[in-house]
């Protein structure tokens, strides 16, 4: 029998669920196992470094007039989100409804979707989720605002909506000033929406290499925020909060006086691309690399080349190749589906079966390639945390 339409979609969903469950029977590690015995490729979290990063963020913000809402797109793991909340975070950010669903299912009670949600199916799920947790979402389009209001009315909820403002990234967001004011008025006029403030994230500033370049970009962003909040105030529209910032700039937003909430995400992991930033004089602390792809040397065909069993299906290369940790004279230069190609100092002793830690170029999409975080302390597996929002792109 050939399935069509809704029946086909239900069957496909069931197949994916059963297949995922079957695949999940095998895990690369067990609690108490030495790291050397953990199967590869695996995603390893150094718990000591991770916890020091949490401490460093807290210390850097002591006395600053901002709240912390870390971005969960970096880790997609409710266990990490709950640890951030326990340290005083007011909630988390997500990029997709499905990410937010995974966080709420995992016990997170306050989620801001720092993105536009478009389409009837997604809007229905968004409104339903607002019955289970405090949910907010961004908008930059008047018609989308109407659709949000209709979905909220159908679900019998009131949705919190932030107007997303383009503060320099030139991605989503209405222009600051009058366009943002008009959008805020549209949101506030809807019966089942609540105007909850401004989303003002400057994403492209995060990886400007020089400190002064990043500082200048955020000064411009803050000026655009002040222009907009000034107009809102004169129009009698209360702006509950301005939220934004990332790992590369969060301290600049925190001291600007324009932001109430910051959204760093990658600070817990610190990928290789963030490691290329200059941090001197920024005030932002020296976060450590805590996330690694654990890989095995599978071939050493010539002295100048080795291959590991981790490739494009184990790490992302959109921000460059991973960096080999704790080993001089080895560079990851190329990747295919299942292979990572290393250029090796010909005199270096590196043999088939050796294990290496690779620092991913970009942590967010690398995490999305794995089912679990293998959490290691003092050379042994202490915990295995599910990456519950893996593949949550809807």
C-alpha cells in the first residue's frame, strides 16, 4: 500500500523515531570509563574547563546592570541550560520552535526565540508551547505580527513579542528609529500579543578580530538602540527590555547602558574560531576550550600525513578546520565525510590507534552532529548528557 499525505508524514515520523531509538542503543562511552576507552568519533566536554567558563562569566558580570539569558543554540542540551539557570540566568534563547520545545521538555521554563517564526504549522506549535512555559518570540514584519496574533488567539494565549531591530548585522530586523516604532505599535495593538521590548543582536560583530573593531561596532549598535527606545518612550510605549550580545562582545553591551539582557552562548565551549579573536584589553575573560571531537588515528600512510576517523559528519568546517589540541606539529588541513586529513611533522611519533582531541572551528553546528556530550573529569567519564535538540531545525 502506498501512503500519501498526512498518513505518509505520520509514518515517516514514526520511522525516524524508531530508527533514532534503535541507533541510541549504542553509546560511545559509559559512566566511569577512562577517556582512552571512549569510542570515536565522540563529542567530549571537559567538565572542569566548562565549569571554570561558567565561573568566569559570572565574575565578569558582577555588579553589571544586566541579566543573563544564554543562547542554547550553542549546546542544544537541557542539562547545560539547567546549570546556567541554577547560576542565575533568567532563561535561555533558542533559534527554532523545535529547540524551544526540547528545552521546555527538559525542564526550562523561560525561552526567548531570538528569531522570526513564520508558517502556520510553526505558529501553532509556538502558541501551544506558550501554555507550558514563558515563551517570547521576535518579529520584524507587520504581516507576521498579524499571523502571530491569530495563532495566539486560536490557542487562547497571549504571546510576548519583541521587535527585532537591525543594529548593524544586516540580517533580520527592521531599521532602528521610526520603522521599529511602527512595528512596536502594531504589536501593542494586537489583542493576543504583548510588546515585550527589542531584540538588538549584532551577530557579525562577534568575530571581528580586533577588540577596538568589536567595541566600535557595539557602540554603534547601542546608539541605534537609544534612538529607538527614545522614540518608544516619547510615544508612550513601554519597552520592557533590550536584549542581545554574544560571547565576542557581551561586556561591551553590559556596560553600554542600552541593554538590559545579554545572550552569550559559545563562552561555555570556546571554539577555534573564537580563539582567533584578540581579547587583550576587552575585559572579557580568557574562556577555555572545553569542547572537543575525540578522534582516532586510522591511517599513517606517509610520514607527513595522518588520517583520523572524524570528518564532516563529526565536525563543522564553516568557520575553518578544527585545531588539534595539546599536540605541536600537527594541523588538520582537509576533511571529507568520514576522514580528517592531518599534516604532520615527519619526525613526530604518531601511530595508528592514537587518540586526538580536535577543537571544532564552530561549536554550534558541530554539536548538532552528535547525540550526546560525553562529560569527562580527571580523565574519566562522569556523565553523558543528551543533546536533546539535535536536528531541531523547524
